[in-house]
C-alpha cells in the first residue's frame, strides 16, 4: 500500500472517530442538559466516549506520513 493510500485511510478513520465523538457529545451530553432532564450516568459516559474518540483520532492523525 502506498504512503498516500495509508494517509487517506488514516484520515478517513479520524473523520469517522470525530463524527462519532460529536454525535455522542450532542445526543447524550448536550441534549439532556439543555432539555432540563439530565441523566448524569449517560452524560458522564458520553463525555468519556467523546474524550476517548478524540484522543484516538489525534493519535491516528499523528501517524500521517509527510
């Protein structure tokens, strides 16, 4: 596999991680908070999932070759 193909695969994976992280953050953290009915277990879980996915995408993007 060429370097460009590996980079594109890494960038696509990072984009997917980012989309999932934002979806978790909005649906399980922000929406209950703004609606006035917070579920603290779900909110903490969503925040943790957001941090893990963001960390994963930053790690993957760090592996992109010049």
